[in-house]
C-alpha cells in the first residue's frame, strides 16, 4: 500500500486529473500536478490554507485570460512568499 495520499485507493490524483480534465474539455497534459502542489504548499504556509483553492481559481482565470501557465504559477508562488514577509502582512 502506498503512503502517498495522491495514490491512495480512491484518491489517485493523476487519474482524477485525467477524469476532471476530460469532463471540462481541458488537455490533461497542461496540468503540471507537482508544480501546482508546490505552489499550493507555498500559499498554504505563507498565506493560509483557505487561500489555496481561491488562489488556484484566480490562477486558472488568469490562464484562461491568456497568460501562460508557467508565468501564472511563478507569479502566484512569488506573491505567496512575499506575503509572508514583514512588508506584506496585514496588521
């Protein structure tokens, strides 16, 4: 049995991505699971866990508007890491 929760029975993340991408008419090759999870980790730790799904939706909207996925994920990661710095934390 795998200890990777993305491969646990009923939670096979690559299979899920294939499925949901087909349902939404998206090429699953455009979904870089590891990169997305890395950005999600940075957002969860630097901003807040609830910020992860919202950030990913905003990222998806930016991609839909024409920005490259690579650029969007890099920008989201930078923004999350900057948020944790002293000058970007709300009082």
